[in-house]
C-alpha cells in the first residue's frame, strides 16, 4: 500500500495555537470507573437480555449451540476482512492530515485510529474522536482544532457513502418491492445526503459569519478558523473521487464481515445475500452514532436485529445469533486487541511519530 505524498506547507501551519486547550483528557482507566460509564454498559446489556428472552422468546441455548457449530474458517474470514478496513481507514486519515500539512505514516495514523476505536468501545459519547485528536497532538505539533476538522470531514465522507451504499444495497436487496420499514430508511438516507450537502455549503460560505455575529470571545473564532481549515484544506476537488472510492472500500468490509458471519453460521432458514448483508451492516454502522452507550451497545444490536427479523423474515433466535457473533468481531475483538496495543503503544506516551520520507516530524515539547 503506497504512502500518500506529503504536501508542501509552511512551518507556521504546523504550530499549535497558544489559545488551544493544553489539559489532557481524563485517563481511560478513570473513565471506565465512572458510574456513568458502568451504567452505559450494564443497562443496555440487561435490556437486551430481557427483551430477547421474554419479548422475543429467543432460545439462549440455541444461540449458544449455533455459535458453537459455526464454521471457524468463515469466522476467521469475517475477522480478517473486518481488520482489512483499519489500514484503509488509516490511509484515508493520513491523506486528510497531510493535506493540512501534518506529515504522518499510514502505520502511525492506523495505530492512533485503532486506539480511538478502543476508547469508543469502552466509553460512551464518542470520546474516541477526542482521544484520537489528543494522541496526535502529544505526538506532533498538530493543532487540536485542525485535527478535529479532519475527523469531521472524515465523518461526512462516511455518512455520505453509507447513505448512498445503503440506498443501493436496499433497492437491490428488495428489488421486488420495498417494505414500508425500508421505504422509511431509504427516505432517511436521501434526507441524510441532502442535509450533509446543506451543512457543508453553510459551513463553507456562512460559518465564520455566524460565529462573528454571535457574542463569542475571540478565542472561539480562532479555534473555529483552525477547525474550518482542517475541514476544507483536508480535501480538494481532485482528492474527492479517490477518497470516496476508498471510503466505499472501507464500508464494503463492514458488509462482507456480516456476510461471512451469516455464511459461517449456516442457518438453513436464513437467506441473506451480499446486498442484504451490506444493508444491515450499514444500518448498524449508522446507529453507532447514537452516543448513549459505548459502540452503540443496545441501540445497534436492537436495530440490526429488528431489520433482520422485520425486513428479512429471519427468526428471532437466528437473528440474535447473527448479531451476537457480528458484534463479538466488531466490538469485543477491538477491546481484546486494542487493550494489548494500548499497553505496548508509545503513542499514548507521546513518543512521537515515525519518519516520513526520512524526516521525523517534530512533536510538542511538554510544558
């Protein structure tokens, strides 16, 4: 996989703003000990078990038996294709960062991004994005506000591609006729694309005017300027097509993961093709944006299960088994492997970034 080229920038664009917040975020261990975090994990799990057992009459024994009889090689394929998405995500973020003047290797961007996913799997409110920006800041001279801008445009790319791919997968999967529930989802997808386009247009043309018109202190305007620079300098018209294609490959790995999970379980009464797997996986990915619980725990599981049962007619027990296995791969594996990386990684200690084209990027001097 080739590295994206380092863009030519002046040293000034890499200097952190003195007005930016210098205090580190709360440690991961401290977050995990907070009552809010504990409740955000325990309550959704308890509700899921109660709903599955008493409302849907899910046979827990059959769920366990279905998992035990799954094809291990296809499960390994599901795991492999899911983890293929991380270097692709790292490559995309490296391209965006380098466009803002921050040199970084794909290895470093992938490592930082994976650690942020670990945080998102353990604590609510999408704090992994904050942690990602902080890790980059302590390992370089990157501006927090500018980094948040790259994360923001990355999220816009994700939502745009998810909406488009979800619509295409949904129409292909239900080409004989869209159920009312799927019609609602399709309308939601169209609305998402329109809203995203309107949001970017407003931000580009009126964002700074709005900030100036409101009674914010000068510091807020400075931070907004760097955020906007991160958003619009991170992506150009020339870069947009390859970034969209790269994002499509990223989200295709999500659908292929679920497809391999379904094939591994091999339920005789379950027929979910690739288009259906992509559609259900993208619905789950959209629901992870709900910030009430880590990795959308409870919301994603219920949403995916509901689509499998109501739209595809899959029995509740089989649907529950599919969701459980898929979430073990997409969440539990990150907790396991991410915890190992968290212990050994030098990025959380601020040891700096790797050399890019033979030059080691400067890092912030602790003060």
